[in-house]
C-alpha cells in the first residue's frame, strides 16, 4: 500500500536544542520540509555552517530542504533596569524616557532602544509591553519623556518589546544589521528571506533590490505583524513570494480576538493571488515542555490546514524546546488527518477566471482534469517551479511532483502545499523520451504503479523557463514509444 503524502509543509526553527547533526537528522526524519534560521541570533559564520550542515544532512536523507533566513527587523525594546526587573501596579505612573541610560531603569522610568518613539505616540495611545502582559496608556509626551499610567500591571524586565496598539510606529523596516544579514543570506544561498515588520510594498521592494544586488534569487517572505500591513495587504502580497502570518506581534497590535478571522482572510487572499502562505507563532507552544500537544493546539494546526495554509511553522518549540522531533511528528500527524477533510481536497478557486499566460492556463486545466478524473499523480517538468505553484493553489488530494534539474527550484517548491520535488537532470529534445523517463522515475520511487493515470505538463522547448504549454494524460505501463 502506497504511503499517504502530507501536503501541508512544516517549517522548523533551528536553535540550541537542534544544532547537532543528530538533532537535525531527527527533525528531517520526523518530517521537516523547511528549516528557519533566525538571524536575530548568531554570526554570519555560524549561519553558513548551519546551512551547510542542513543541506548535507538533508541530502543524506534524500530530501530537498529549503532554508528560510529570517531577518531580525527593527527591535523596539525597553533598555535594562538597575535591578533587572520591576513590578508595576494598575494606576502607577511610569515614564518611558528616550534619554534614560541603559541599565538605569527603575520603578519610575526606563530607557527605550527606539529614539523616535516620543515622536510616534501621543496622548491616549496604548503601549503594549512584553506582548501585552503590561499595558501603558500615554498621558503626555514632553521632549524625550513619554509619561504613562499603568492600565495592566505586572513584572517588567530588561529588553522587553514595545508595540503601539493599532500600529503606526515609523521605524525603518531594514536596519543596518538587516542589510548586512541580506549579504549573509545570499552567501549561504538561502531559498527564502523573511522581512520583519513590512508596512507596504515599498518595504518589500527595497528588500528585493538588496537581494538582487547580491545576485540572490531567494523568495521574499513578508511577515505580517503590523496593524498597518493589513491595510496594505494586497500590495504586500503582490510584492512578495510568500506571506507569513506572524501572530505574535500582530495579535498584540490588533488584539488576539481578531486573529482567527484575520488569519483566514490573509490565507484566502494570498492563495487567490498565487502567493504561498505560512502560518506561524505558538502553534504547538506547550510542547516546549510537554511530549504531547494540547487539544487547543491540535485544533489550531488543523484549522490552519483547512483554511488552506501552505505551511505551519514551529519557533521556540524546535529551537529551544525539550521535544523538537516529537513536536514535528505530532504536527505532521495533525496535518495528515486534517487533509482528509473534504474542505482540504476540493476547490472552486479560479473556475470562472480568464488567464493571461499559457503556462498558468495549463496549470489550471491540469488541476480541473485531475480533480474530475481518477488521476494518481501529476508530473510537472519545470524550470522555475511556477507551474507547480499555480497548481498548488487548487485544493486537491492529488500529489504534484515538480521534476526539475535545478537544485534551487527543488528546494523552493518544497514550501508549496501538495508539491514534492524530484531530481530530473536531463533536458530532452524528444518528448516521448521525456514522458517515459518521468514516469519511470516516479514509478521507481514508488509514487505510481502500472495502471495509474498520470498527468504530465511540460513545454515544447524543454529547459526554457515559463514555457509550459502542454498537458498529457498517460496510463503507466501503457505508453507507446510514439507518445509525445
């Protein structure tokens, strides 16, 4: 009996708990598809060593692992306290003072790392500290001083983050550190680059120019974590290759109660615009310390799958957690079961659309045919992976195999829902030979068997990007030599 392939991809963050060869090997065997390198931590040399290790161990497991380099972005944080922390009670007066030196914070005031905070806020604004665990209301702003009243009290310690409820902070998206880290991402040949806190398309275009200057073709991932990004969602999606729903900071800025509906909105919009989407933040948070997830986490992951997300992401769960491989395995099981629901395998996406590109029309025709015929698999002979991406926007239980001679394409498509990369190194001028070799390769790996129907897509000029213009339905084991 052929194994059921999990279509939803898993992104796992590397960290102290998963840096050894054995830990990475365990993550891969548990089902990781994309490895995230958090550029908030580590040096360029450390990132290079990690990338080499990931790719080496991935190939040992016959897997095309994609690497996602995640830029830190502007960190708007408190400076340090004399005692390391303070306790604030509701009704207390407290000041965020731009000029308060680092390490001199006390129960009356503390410094902040963002020098323009006093220019960005005004009376009645609400500041969320430490992911909303402490809430301040701005009373007045005088020079470098932001005088506040505590609305939600609690312990406040060194270096905690600051968010403005409703958004509106004007900090530059790409810091000097980020610009240097783009060079590192290019050096390690990252497959994706995540941009933190983008507000609009201009922020993403700026990152694209930096990547282009380094000769790097990494896909750009926009992390949706600012309230104002929701107002510019379509333009951000259009300027990006993938979207990450970063529910931590976004939840702080818009309120956690709004997140479920916003998540569904973002996933739907991204898929309708042929953009990949990753759902992230605290999906299996309890498994940092527990070998099993909570039922709420099971429902969270499953609902993201049913919403149509391409990938679900693990952060601290695999970076610093006690049970990283168990977490990946649990997440994989949840995805596999959610994918059996009819919502995950049926779609009316773009049925009434017209298409501007031949290769896109072929992709849509392929998926319509596959979903209305007893097709076992789809083989997309591809240079860039675009045809496979368009196919993956249609919900289906049929695996899409992207056959490419390019390692970079094989890694990149590993983030696409329902797409599985296959090495196909040869460029054929004879279409019948290409069809036969593709079928034999998939048959050898156990994906198809004699008697199965398979759809093959390719271009007349194989080896040319954007040239897919044909689809063919073949029966495995019954392919005359003249079939082109």
